C-alpha cells in the first residue's frame, strides 16, 4: 500500500483515503509520514484519477530482492508536485521491554519478537500545482505510537531486572 501510495502521491493524483501505519516501519523510515497501510476489511488506501485521461498501473515484483514497484502511466497534464516536511513533533520513547514466558521454547531460549521503536506525530504536506497555476494542498498526518521491545523466554531463564513480565503464553 505504501509503494502505490507514494507513486500516486508523486504523480499528483487525488488521494481520497490514506491511513498511516500505527508504528514506524523500518523499511519505510526514510521518509516518516509518507506511508499508507491496509488492514482488511476496514482500512484501505483509496485514490481517484482526476486527470482527463486514463492511468495505467504496472506492478512489478522482485521476489528474490523482496521488492515491489509500481509504475504509473498516463498523459502529462502539466501538474507538478512538491512536499514540505516531514515535520515531527511529540517524540515518545518506548517503555521498558516486555518479557513473556513461553513453555514451548527450549530450555534457556530467549527470542526477541519485536524491536522497539519510538513514537512521533508527523505531518507531511503535498502541494500539487496544476497547469493553470491553481494548487491543491494535502496534509498527511500520522501518529506513530511507541512500540516496546518484546521478548519470549523458555524454561530456565530469569528475565532481567527492570523489565515488565506479562502472563505466560499458552
């Protein structure tokens, strides 16, 4: 969803619904606030072709490289896009690490399932200028919530001091 959102946004097409990720996603951290998520059935990325011609979408997958690329083709109607931001506010660090006992793990095993990351409010502004000089301003606001480190541990392991221990996995 983020990959298609970025292509559509960079093309200056009308975005009708965009929801950012709940947490900072490592492989999209290069531009905070410039992402879109999908969560079936309630959250979807939506856009509209507001040009006078068709828009063709080509999706390319590189399984070995772990990449997806979208190319958009259409007629150039003279629009251009520029961005302001991202503007970041209200950084919040993750809390203490969370540890949970999992009796199915081998004796002495510890596995980190989530690598914590901070939270932040981000505003990223897109300004689309049309060939007649008019503009459209879109503000993408995202509130990334902090995410605590999360570990599971097996028999014979004592969690370190200062962590939050939660009820065992079943």
